[in-house]
C-alpha cells in the first residue's frame, strides 16, 4: 500500500468511530464502518459515489454483479433496489468506505462544461452501477476532503469545492461517459433519473406508466425501454421493491405494525402486502422482523 493510500486509511479510520454511518462536517459526505461480515441483504443502494478504503463489497442488481475492493469506487446515479454484502470484516480490520451523495445539479453543470471540450461516447453505457479504480488524482482530492473532517469551520466552506473536484475526476475517468449520460441535461437517461426520483419521493402514489412517459416527452415504449435499461426492471417492479424495502425499514427501525407499514408505502390490502413481502424476503412480515431484530440484538 503506497503512502497516499495509507494516509487516507488513517484519516478515515480516525473519524469513523461509530459502527455504521458517521456523518462528516461536509454536507452529503459520510464515513462507513462495519466490523462484522454483512450477509447478502436486500436494500436500496443509494445514489452516491462510494470509495472503498478497506475491505470489499459485493452488489447484485438482477443479473449484474459488481465487486469493489480497496481503493475502488462504485458510482450509482440513481437509487436502486439491490442485494449487497460485505464478505469479510472484523473489529481489528473493519470495512471502511467514504460515501459522497450524488448532486445531480452539480454533475449536470460539470457535464455541460465537459461536453464543450470532450465528445460524447459513441455508445452510451447501459450500466446502472459503475465500478472503477480510485486513481492518483481522485485519491489526492479524497485525502484533502478527509483532512477537513476535523476542521468543521473549514469543511463548511471548502468541502463543496473538494466534492466538485472529486466529481470532476469521476466524469473524466474510465466511467465518465457513462455517468455523464445519466446527468446530461435533456438526455433520455436523465429524464428517467428524474422519474425515478419522483417515484421514490412518494412511494404511496400509484404509477401510471403512460403519464410518466408523457411527462418525460417519450413514447410509452421508448420510456419503458430506457427505464428498464437504467434500473434493470419495469417502473412497477421498481416501485414495488422500494415499497417493500421501506416497509421493512419502518417495521424494524420505527416499530410500525405490518398493517401501518403497508398503508404507509401505498398498499390497500394487507394480505397482498404480506404475500409480496414473503416472496421478496422469504418470510411473512412479522416473522421476518422478529428474525432481523434478534440478529441486531446479537451483534
């Protein structure tokens, strides 16, 4: 491991004291620490750039498998229901990562500037999650960003500029054209990304694919094709999975009943909710929640 990597590992290790998410003074940036192996779990993979500092992770989206080891990054321009896992982690050597939330406005502006000097990719990528190596320039930006974590006053002002620099290096790197296709103003993928944000914003709202296509200024078939290309599933499947994952969170973290959780995410029938929940998670809601809470208590 070279000197910049050691420095970044030290900075993140010193700040990531608590298990799980450790918010930093830089808006939209968090440190992640996980000290036990993380079994394959269905969850929403958030729209972010995640830089693995120590350990490794695996993300599965339908038939696509993404692996990221130390000093690799994953980038996802949209929230996606995935199965993720961390094969190895311990108290002595925890999984450590830095998460930078996607800023679609900033990325769109950077893309517009880059498009003036750099031609578009002849074949837009169909990837939903991008994996790449954190090169020297990205490591340099990330080190300077991590150095701000212990200087909250500086972080409040300077953090956003370093995040912008990091995004810039992402957009000109090996996955740059693919990411730019998602945030380029007026592109089909950017229109789909806006729809996905709208769906996630209110999970209880019933989906009308024809209306969503019209709002995106696309034909129904073209919209459906691009939505599936972006997310690996149909709009209705996407919403269903997000609804069930959110209901699970409400029951395990907020102690909602199965009935209230079902209604909160848009189900009118508790029996239908229970059937679909069992198909997705392998157990009916109550049994699954009891199992999950016991696992957390045992950690």
